[in-house]
C-alpha cells in the first residue's frame, strides 16, 4: 500500500509554506518601517490556509505582458491584505513596529510548532516502516 503524504501530514505541510510566506511579508514590513508611503501587508492566515487545504491551491496574479515584473512570493498575491494602522503617520507609512515585531515573533513560534508537528509525523512514519 502506498503512503499518501497529504493524508499523513495533514495541514502542517500547507501551514509551513504559508508561515514562510507570512514571514517574508512581516520582514518586509519591518524593513520598510521608515519608508515614506509604505503600506504594511499581512495575510489572514486562517482563510488562506482554508483555501490552500480545500484544493483550490494558490491564487496567482495574472501576467498580461511578457515584460511585467513578477513579485516576491507572498507579497503580491491575492492573500496579501493591507494592514489598517492604529495611528496613521504623517508620511503615509502604515507600519507600526511594535505590532509587526509581535506578529513576526508569534509567526516564528507557530512556524516552529508546524515544523515540530511535521517532524513528529515523519518520525512516526519512519518507525512504522522499520517496524518499531
């Protein structure tokens, strides 16, 4: 009987990929905290994970001309939402460093948790294959 990795790994495979994309978004927000006019981006992780696990896959932008520049993964896709600032700045930048750092730290912990769940799944499969 063949091993079905989708059933064996559950949502953790998708969660790890999406957490990595969210890390890129949050790091970009932090790096551009002093850039005038920069708009902070984030994703609604729950809805994006639900979309990824429902079989609809990734939503990609449409490139209508061969000279269009493709964006970084996660930053220019449909799942990226603009963050609403709690206190707007005069230069139009919507990055709140404390909010971004807290979101980055939480995302890092959740990324590590998904990685540990996957590691446990693989360890269990290896033990099953060895007959332990």
